[in-house]
């Protein structure tokens, strides 16, 4: 059961993914 390690890795990767998506949404809102 390595759920903690997987959760920690998913959290760090998920945070970067969320920031990237937010950046794309903000840039698109400025473009349109």
C-alpha cells in the first residue's frame, strides 16, 4: 500500500497541472 507516496506525487504534479490550466484560461480570456 504505497498510497501516500502516490498521493504526494499526484499532488505535486496536479498542482503544476492546475497552474498550467489556469495560465491557459487567463491567457485565452485576454486573447478573446
